């Protein structure tokens, strides 16, 4: 178990890594501009749960890009006061308008606090392939919400992000673009929070996605959530005191204010342990008994089960994972988010022990410094190899 000082240092390093990622991509977004405002690529079918207002930029390299505000009914009615929208970038190969072909699609989930702009512009700036190989459509989605991220999971508090991706977004893209609308032609990928989200979506929705590539995913090893959240009992109970008596919109605002120093923890709790009837909108993993802060085992299991309980997940979703065409877990050996390398290695080991084919790809790098480079040198070629093109 970590001592108080070690836990504080660990948490600070964790926050610095996430914030560095967000800052670098936001800077990329500010440096990348424009595009001519055009109508959306297509209109959703009548009665569709999803719509998108898009601005389209013509291809200057391998891809043209539609920058969209995506509205999803799966996020409507969330309890944190968010609009049911998120950023989506739809990148179509330069020959899309003239080829008449149908294309495989890669869905890429961005990380915590990441608006996904830098990722999208990186893909759009690719040179056209010289060998004439078919490029997939790339759909880059941001999971940012009012607390920094919804983790791409269904939550009774922050909204059904899994459904927003697997049902609403996929349905919209298939209805609006010439796609190969079959699981063998759809890949799911992501980085960090999105790397976890890609794994979760592959486990839960293998009927939709056929290939998985996860970069630097949020995963706990066998030691579980203790290292990240085990020392936060007093802070979480103090947060509960700060929002006591609030309700509705006032509660959401108070939670944001109280969480300012450690927003990631609150975002995680709302996603994985969300509870609408709780005065904090989540089940806290600690309670106060006799003046002492003690763990609530039932609530702790939900916090553990977010990035953790991997052995149980492999048992439960083993058949779905085994049905995938391919699985890659990719991470840097020097990731500042200390639990990611051992968690990723542990997960690959569990998959292999269960007879599920998986590749573990490592490199000498940190959490965010090589996202674009590896997306272009690793993710894209792998998806070109694995996704069915007819």
C-alpha cells in the first residue's frame, strides 16, 4: 500500500500527464484553422437519434475532413447539465467523392479532456498513399463532458456514452457515408481514456466492431484501484460535505467547483459509480464511521470495476474478445501515468491465458508524445491489414 506522500506524488504525476496531453492537443487545435462552411455530408434518416452539423474542408492530402458537432439522444437527460453533444471529425479518403466505392471505417476515441482536434488534423495531413492502397474512413470522437470525460461507458448520471458511439454515431455514419456496414469492416481504437473506451466497446459491442487497437489504455493490474484512489477517502468525504444540500443544476455546479483540484477522480466516479439518488450523484467508496474514514466495499467494487476487474471481464466477455479479427495493446515504457504499462501488460497476459490472440506493442516513449506518430505508423497500417474491404 502506498504511504500518504507517495500517493500524493502519484496523483500529482497522474494529473500532470493528463493535463499535458490536453494542453498539447489544444495547442494543435488552435494552430490548425479553418475550412469552408458547407452543408452536412448527409441528413440523418427521419426518426434518427443522431444529427450532426458539420463544416467540411477539402482534401489537401490523403483525407478531406468534416468537423462536426454530433448530437446524440443517448446523452440526453444526463444529470450534470451537459448538452447531448460531442465533437466528431469524419475523415474521408481524397478519392471518396469520385470512386463510388464503399469503405471500411475506423472509430478512434480521444483521451480525457482531449477535444480530438489535434488527432484529426494529424490524420488529415497524411500524404496520399503512393501504392494505391485503400484508406479507411476515419471517425475521431471526443469523449469530453463537463467533468473532462465520460469514459465511453453508459452511466445513469453522465449519459450513455457507449450507446452514443456504438449505436448513434455508427448509425449516423453508415446512413450518411458509403461505408461497408459490417463488423468485419469496422475497427475501434483510442488513446488513454479512449484506449480504455475502445476495449470496453469491443467487449460489449463485438456485434458492431471487429478489430481493436488500444493505445496507452486506462487499465489497472492485479493491485487494482488502490494505488490511484485508495488514499482519497478524506478528500472524497470533504467533497460530499461541500455539496451537501444541493440538488439538480445547483448540485452539478457545486460538484464541478468542489472537484476543481481533482476533477479526474470525480469524472471517474460519476461514470463508473454513478447513482442519481446519491447526494453526490455517485456512490463514494468511503464512509465515515466513528470519526474514521473506512472503505465501503460495495461501492469500492464499482470503482475497482472501472479500469480494473480485468480477470472478471476477460471471463465474462471472453467469447466477444475471441471473435475479434485482431487485438493490439500499445503503450510507452516510460508512461508518466504509472499504472498504464503494468495494467496493459497484465491485460495482455490475461487474454493470452484465456486463449485470446493479442499483440502487445511497446516503445520507448511517454504517455502522449508519440500519439500522432504511432497512429499513423501503427494504427492505420494495422487497420488497413485487418479490416475487410468488400
